C-alpha cells in the first residue's frame, strides 16, 4: 500500500518541518498515532528511534500495532522513517517520508507512507484516507498558533 498526502500551510517551512521530523510530535496532530516514545538507538541504527503505537478504529472494531521506527534520513527539510525491529524476526516494511518546500504563501508538506505487508484492503485504505483528512486542520492549527 502506498499513500501520498499534501498540505499547504501559511508558515515558514522550518516551522512545518519541526512537526514532521520528530515522531514524538505526531500524537499531537495524528490521531492514528496515539503514542510515539523515543527509545534507545541500536548501534546499527542510522538515526534516533521511536516506539510508535498505531491505532485504527472502524465502528466497534479497533486494531493496534506497535512499531519500532528509525529516522534514516533528515536533511534539507526531508525526513524518512523506516521500521527497524531488533527482535531477530522478519517484519513487513513501513516507510514514512516527508518533504517540506517553501512557497510564496508559506510552505508545502508532502508525505508518503509505504506499507509492505498483506493487511491491506479498501477498508484500511479508507480509514487512512479519512484520518489524513481529519489531521490536516489539527496540524494547520499547530503551525499557525502564535
């Protein structure tokens, strides 16, 4: 599954980037990430690591997943996080990338999520699409507050 989302914000690019380059800030604006805690990095990790809880709800049904994510790229307002479990087992890929560019009216965020597992279907994609729509106003409120 691959999902891409854009957001235009009336703020400086560095302000917007500060909300997407640290997974610990995602619970403040992304409801499907109720928790993201910094964890000790492994010697093989290229950057900081987080334990991230994902939670989706569809009517009375809820599903949760915990991932260990590592920041693999962070340069020039570009960031990439990849799943990097350290339990010796094979896991489906989760890759989240974000890029912030300046515009005359402020900045533009483009995020891309790739999930390489088999738990994908129209219901999951719809759940994610709905959450993206709900998260936009929350993130805009955070980047524009004084």
